């Protein structure tokens, strides 16, 4: 931990009351004691501006509440010239990262400089901060860079804190604020349900690229690993042997997302995830996808999606024939061409997790994992729209994570450790 030789002056004021109670007066030294413990944990020198003296009594207090029911604690921190430890340094960001070549920038932040500038400009109105009398705010570019680094590498908050020369909590807030801003500003621009004209364009491209006439997208699900949740852990234990949440996505022929749904427990079947999503509500009646029809083999076929055998068969959702060993040559050909066309969604998931490695790491499902996953999908579309090259420089990454432990083996694992 970085430590400084600081002197902290604490001013304790009671809220305007004519006759403070005896209990309120007794709380004053308690507040001072908690301040003392909180500051001592950071290796600081402690001095109170009130008449109360420091009490060395030990309190089991892990944090301090700055605004209490009856008191307001004001901290004024003054840094002395002489420091005990090394101060935080932003040299890496100011000197090294600024001199990155285009390829180095792409390898580290997973986006080109053009895409980086676009993201900063779009989010400047939401993420922008102003300097105060106490400290200078982080620039919008540095805040975005911190968030992109976390999403691209999945690194620890403490490591990113040392790299960019900012506090640990600052890194966490930058990531959370960036995900919220992306959901608010960029999500409606880059992941939106297509209209009739867009559906015709998507069907034309899909047919030219994958030989699937009238197809406008491929649907599939991918598991995002998480730490074992405290509540209902068995619901999140998927058939592959680890805890996860499901990311359901629909991609077009270019490998860009136009519908995403994330958050269902890992044990939920793909068909059930689909029926619980907004996509099912929007297209289950077949009106939107059935407006532009084409005669194929004597049948009027509207737009449709393609999926694997786990999904239900619908007029707007095609899936392969179940291979029972008695398929006709025509059915084998249909399955083969459908599997080739459906490969676009599998490749898109691979590019998504290859760019944003945070999706490969077991994250805490309670720390807005849904927003982080959707943010990565939005960033993926931005990279594809700006023709950013996909650089997969970590070939040893395994996208199917093995389980840390089997359900019910936690006690045996703890006994082995001891």
C-alpha cells in the first residue's frame, strides 16, 4: 500500500440543536476513535482539532461513516513535502502509453485510436468531471483507458491502480461509470432491433456470404463464468461443471450483435432463456419477420433466424434435423449448410471473449456483471464498425473453463488445504 506522511485535522460538529442529549455528547469521542483507527490503518499521523485527546482503546471498526445521524466529520488532508513511501506515479500513462504505436495500442486496449477517440467523444458528456479546490479530476481519456484496460485484460483492480497511478476505489468507479455510460449512450446506437429495411439488407448479406436465403441472424448462447454465488448456487451450476450466467445473442452475417440478453443462471436451458427474453416477445408472433417473403421451393418464406437443436422449431427460427441415422441426402445437405451459416455466431463469441478477457475470468455476479457483459458486446460492435483488426495474441486461452470444484466438494477442499 502506498503511504504518505500526512497530518489530518478532524473537525467534529453537531447538527444545530439547542440542547444536545447526553448520548450525543458521549458519541463525540467514539467518532474520534473510529477516525483514529481508520487513519492509522493508512500509516498516518493523527491530530484532532477538538479538545478531545486520542484514546488508544482498540475498536473493531473496518470503515468510517463520514455522515452520521448526529454528526458530520470534515477531513482536511495536507500532504507534507517529506514522504515515507513512494507516491503514485502516472508516468506509464503520460509517457509510455502515449507513445504506443497503432499496433501496440490495439494490443493493449483492444481498440484502435480512432475507436478510442470516438468512445471518448460520445461519453464525454456523461463521464466528464470538473476540477475542484481539493484535487484535479481525471481526464476523460484516462477514465476510459482504465475501464478498457480492465475489460481487455481482466486484471486485478490493485494492479491497474499501480499502473495508472490512481487509487484502488478510483479504478472500480471508473469501470462502473464507464459501463453505465455505455449502457446509456452507446447501447442504443450500436445494438438495436432492425427495422424492415435493415432486415432486407441483412438477409441479402447473409445469403451472399453464407448461402442462407432470407436469414437475418444466428442465435446462440454462451456461458460467462462467475464466482459461486451465495444465494441459490446450484441454479448457476451449468452442465459443463462450473458456475455461470448465460449470454444469449443474435448476430448478423457480419458478426455484429443486434440483440443480447444476459443474466439467466447457467443451468437454464437455451430454449427457456429465449422464451423469457424480450426477443421472444418482439418476434414470436411472426409479424415483423414475415413482412418480406420469398418463394423458395414453392413455399413463401419470410425472414428467420437459425439456431442449434436446443431451440424450438418456429416459422421464424430454423434448426437442423435431428440425426437419427435415417436422414435423406437433402436433409443432410440442409444440416450441413445450416451448420456453416450458424458458425458466424460461434466465431463472434470467440472474438468477443478474445478481445475482452474479463469475460473469461470468474467475476462476482453481484458487481453489475450484466452491464459489464453488455458493454463488451457494444465495444465489439464498435470495433467491427471501425474495422479494428482482431489480434488474438494469447493462443493458450481456453474458452471452456474447467470447474474449480464440484458441487458439494467445498468441505473436502478445505480439509485438503489444512
